[in-house]
């Protein structure tokens, strides 16, 4: 009997198209779920008859309570090599092997700059006006050259964002709790002593931190109040790092020039969510890692994980 594999959050319906699943076709039947299943009862019902689940990023938590309701589950594959919403101890207790996949930091770097440039040059407003026969040149773009780019976080993604900023001729500064002078110098940027100084001195601020207890709510109302009224904030990292209500208030009141956001407290966003209609906001539906090359890495890695599991030698184990 063939095993059944569920691919969650396959919004575009491309999981079985971007890579070749034939190496496991004789042993595994693959089914994609194009709609997000956010409720644990819905997940338990939908996944009850599956032996393998492929989950995209950290969009679906797998706590002990859900794992206990999936007695057939034997292999859980998470895209990337870091996932904080899987209960690894519970997975082990229920005999579930958890594996990761290859992943690239390039797509979120590129999306960060798409958002930043779109904000700076008013691309959405100008394109909308042009297509609708509206005003010709209704905005005045913000310059990048000579302006200050402030990075909250200078890891793999933040470091690459910094290099692009430097190529634009920007003055780049960075802050995180563990950032050293050596790391900043290696990236060619200035190490800033505090997040407050970084926020107050920057024309563009981009968030590139992992979510944890020390970064949750790191940028709240008090921090947003430090930004210049001409400053822009971009967050392609994790929604909970920036207080969403405080950001909405700053946008509505015009206390900052604008924001570019790819991550939200609830995903997918409900139709009536205020982020859908906030002024001065350029928002995308969590596209940071959504690129063909990355999907090929995710799903190609999933096929490799399944083959190795079936052969009795699992690879890229997590937990």
C-alpha cells in the first residue's frame, strides 16, 4: 500500500510541478492543500489519513495536542532547517521523524529591496495612477544615495541587505544585542550602540532578526516614536518583532513616511484585517521565501527526505 503525503499551504498548487516527485511515486501518493488550515480540529481531520506531512516554513504549528491526534503520521518535513512551532519531544514520543530541507536566504533579501524601493519611489501609487489615467507624477521619490539604512540584525540576511545598501551609496548602520565590532566591520557597516540610536538616526530601517523572547515586541510604540517623520520601516522577518497595533497607529497618524511589511500576526490575513487598508503601507502576502529556486530547494529536499526515510536512513533530522 502506498503511503499518503500531504503538502500544506501549497497556495499556488505548484508543489508537485516545480520538482520531480517520480523517485517516490511508486511508494507515495502526494496531495496538496491549497487552503490554509489554521484550526487544530480542521488539521486533525484533514491529516488523519496521511503518513507524511510537508509543512511550509512555520505557518502551521505542530504541538503535542495535534501530534497525538495523528496516529498515522510517521514523517514530518519542514522547509528549511529551523522550525520553532514543532514540538520535537512530542514528535519523538509519537514515533514521528522530523526532517528539514535546504533553503536560501537570497529571496528574502531581494524582497526586502523590492519593498524598500517600492516605498521610496512610490511605485504602487504611480503605477495605479498611470493605469487609471490619473495624475502624471503625483509623488516625489525619496533618495537612497547618501541616506542612512539602519539594520536591526546583521546575520546572513541582514548582511546581504547591507551589501546592497552600500552598493546604492547608502550609509549603513546595524544593531543587535550580540553584534560585535568585528562582525560589523566584516560587513562594512557601522555598529550602532543601541536600537534607539539606530531608529532615531536612520532614514530606512529594515528588520532582520530571529523571533524569540528577547525580540518579541522589540519595536513598539516608544521605538516607532523615535523614527523620523520621513523614515520608512521594512519588516520581512517576523510580525511579532514589530508591534502591529503601534505600527498601524503610526501609519494612520502619519508619524512615519511609510512601511513595507511581508509578515503578519495572522496569516493569511482576514478580509477585514486593518493591514489590508492601512495608509502608507506597502504589504505583500508573506512572499519572502516564495521564489522558484527556493521552492525547488524545499520540495526537492522533501523528495530526498522521503527517499532517505523509506530507505531507513533519514537525513537532515531536526529536533
